[in-house]
C-alpha cells in the first residue's frame, strides 16, 4: 500500500506528464521552478479527495509548493477568492485551469522526463563523488 499522503500516490510518469501539460508552471500563481519563491512543484487536487474529488487527470493540476501549502483544505472557490486578495488575476487562473482540464496528459512525455531526471541525478552523484583536487587523466600535480 502506498502512502496516500506522501508523494507516492501518483506514478512519477503521470506526475511529470501533468507538469508538462501545465507547462511546468503553477496554475495558480503562474510561477515555475527557478522562480525565487518556488522550491518545487506539486500536484494539487482541484476538488480535494476528502470532498469527493478523484485522481482523474482533470482533477489534478500543477501547483507550486507555496500555493499548495497556502491553499490547505480550502475549497477551490475559497482558494481563488483568497488568491484574488493577493493581486492574482483569478480569471486568468480559471482560464488556465479550464485549458488544463481539456488538454491531454502525455504519459510517454512523462516517462521521458522521469528518465531524464534520473539520469541527471545519477550524473550529479557521480560528479559529487569525484574528489575535486584529484589529478585528471594522470596529469602531474
Ligand atoms: Zn503557485
């Protein structure tokens, strides 16, 4: 049994396919990885599971960690009202959500992204294990 409340409730390929569908940006604030306030992207349920929302792709959107934790258990309506008070263009958010719900989730793309990410991590680990001051190709030190 996977942990429903951890990151493992959704297959990595599907998670990344949804990120790709949403342009790797938070559908609420429009920010992506690399923006100063965003440390990572998450998947948010438009209608919470507790409120009867399922795990169908049309109920799942990309959200930055900041928006996801700020939303907490608010309904979508309450959350959009909350966003509006911070100057976010909520009509634009509604349009992004509508577009995302209609768009196709490309699982093959998700699998490619997962594979790329694993490779990048692997290369980063290999580089980190290299002693920086070791001579390269037996060059004299
Ligand atoms: Zn956000």
